[in-house]
């Protein structure tokens, strides 16, 4: 079983914040794959379901971002899930908007939600890094992540959420490569085929001066008639 955690802050005030893209992703997964209605449990909200034979629990910690680990640890203890079977979906400043990366283990890079999860589980869990871009200066980060996505970002955001949902069954099966392939089909679809080539064009006729010279093939009568035209 996989515990798939989307990070964010609870409440309508934060619902469309860039910091809440993890919440948005697990909500899309639950809606697209017919998971159970969300219910309050483990200091958060959970939704349960299956991708074929693979069982998964979706979790939205409702402890606020900097205490996300409290909720994740409570769910891990209840479901008897090890860190290796936890996958956290979170906003990533170091990736361009619309980019998605999967990694197993590693540091928290200053992300408060990951920092809290590290404190409870250690670093050996999976992460789906959902790029939101960087405001350009560290002093602007807090305001940037706690602001809503702009209307101009709606298209790429929808592609990312759909791609993550498409790939969720592969996350549940532990196949990161196939997960990333499903995401890329939404975020960077292959260009349409230009079609098969048509028949080759015939070469243009040779110019008069390029035609090979040779004997005059007219009959004597044709030559004589030409003289009296």
C-alpha cells in the first residue's frame, strides 16, 4: 500500500495558493479515480481507494504546512506504512512552472512541509516535485507561495494536475518511470505527425540550351515543307 500525501494549508483562504498545489493534486487523483469521499482522520483528511489491485490512501495534512509531519506520522502508524511507501506531492521553487520531477530520498531544501516530515520519518520517502518557479529573490518567497496562481497559469496548472492523476496508478505500483511518462504526455505531448511523404516530384524539363544536341530526325519531305512555309 502507498500513502500519497499532498501538502498544503487548510481552509478556503489558502485553497488556490501556489503552496497548495499538493492538495490540488491529491484532490484531482481522488476525483478522477473514484476514491472514497474525504473524511477527517490522522490530523488531516483522507480518501481511500485502489488502482486495480494496488491500494492507496490519499492524505491532506490539516496541521498547517510546518507541522505536516505530525499528520503523516499518525497515518503511517495507523496503516503500518514505512517511509519507503510514502510519496509526498509538494510545490517546488527550484523547478520552472509546469515542470514535474520524481525523486526518492534527499534533503528538504528548506521546504517547511518536508522539513517537518523529515523530522518524523527521516529522508527516505518519495517526492513528486511540482514546479511553481521562483520569484527571483529569497525575500519574496513567502509572499509568492502564499499567493494564488495567476489566471495566466491556469492552462499549465491543469495539465500538471491531469498528468499527475493519469500517472497515479504507476505511483501506487512504484514505477516512477511510467509515472513520469504519463505526466509528460500531458505537459509535453508529442508533436502531431506531419504525415507520409507524397510521391517524388518529376524533375523539371531541361532548358532548351541544356538539351543534348544530335542529328535532325525530320524526314526529307518534312524539311522541304519547312522551307516553303
